[in-house]
């Protein structure tokens, strides 16, 4: 498995359709669309490799492809419902051996921890590594963690994970079959970052209000918007 930047890619899944927050990827965070903020965070990673937004091939997501073009970011389009298929063919198209999975509703992904996760994945030579608290006990707030797959693991999941939830959530076949894959859970050794009581993803109007408040605060502050500072601010303001 190669580990140079040419073999690494960040695939960020995003769609316009959202039942709870329609068009949420374009909702503003301190004057910039959420998807733009997501891209900004991933671009700050040293080990992000090739960044690609992976969206559906439906007409509604033409707007995402247009936005990617304006940002100078690659866009790959595939099945709307079969997200695993979309990821697999995107990874295949860009000849990726290491795939970082991001999502368009996590505009506070931490670049430093993202790089540390990728490096941990490379050093341990595992099939899959994750710091997403929604899936494992990473100790991090929901919305700041990432996942890293080897292409071989992604391909295995694509051909063997045939249940509906495997196709919708591309990591679940791997997590359900630990005997087939080497899995690493990344837990940062920084007590100030631990904050599973804090939610930093956007699925609901309440989530949006919280993240908008964070971005508005730091847009008018001289403080850097690193994770420890964000966690401290959320606790102080009871967000």
C-alpha cells in the first residue's frame, strides 16, 4: 500500500437533499456556505491528498458540482442511495490507496487530529482507522472525527456488504466484521479536547444555530478556532 500524497485522497460526501435541513450544505456560516467551510478545514490538513466532493448524479446536485468548479475542487458523481458504491468508484477513478472519508455536514473537522489519524493509520498498517465518536468511543465531540480506509478494505466492503445499511453507511460492514479487518480507534491524548457532551455536526436546526454561533464568535475574535478553544467556548456558553 502506497502512502505518498498521490495515493491519498479525501472523499467528502455531500448532497443538496436533506429531510431535516433542506439545502444545508449551502447554508451560511459566517458568510460562507457550509460546504465551503468543510473544504477549508480539509484543505488545512497536511495529509489530505487529493480532495474530491462525492455527490449524487441527480439533477438536484448539479449545484454542488457547480460550487466545486468555482472552488477549484474535483467533483465525482454517482449513486444517490448507494453511498458505498459512490465511494468505491470515486476511489477507483482517482487511483487512491488510502481514502479519508469526510462529510458535508461537519464544518468543524479538526485538521490536526485528521493528520494524526492518517499518520496513525499508515504507521499501524491497518485496514481501517477512525476517530468518529458516533461509531466508536474516541472521546471526541461528534462532528470532528474522520475515518480512513485502505482501498482493499473499501473494495471488500463494496462487494461483500450487501445489506441496505452497508450501502448507506460505508463503514458498517467493516465494523461488523472485525475478524476480517484490522481496525484502529484513534483516541487523542489531550484531555482538553475530550467533549462527547458537545455536538459539532449539523443535522438539525438546533445544530445549525450552534455552529453558526461558533463561527460568528470566532469570525469576530482574534483567537484561533482550534478544537480545544471551540470546546471551551461551547461549555462556557452552554451551547
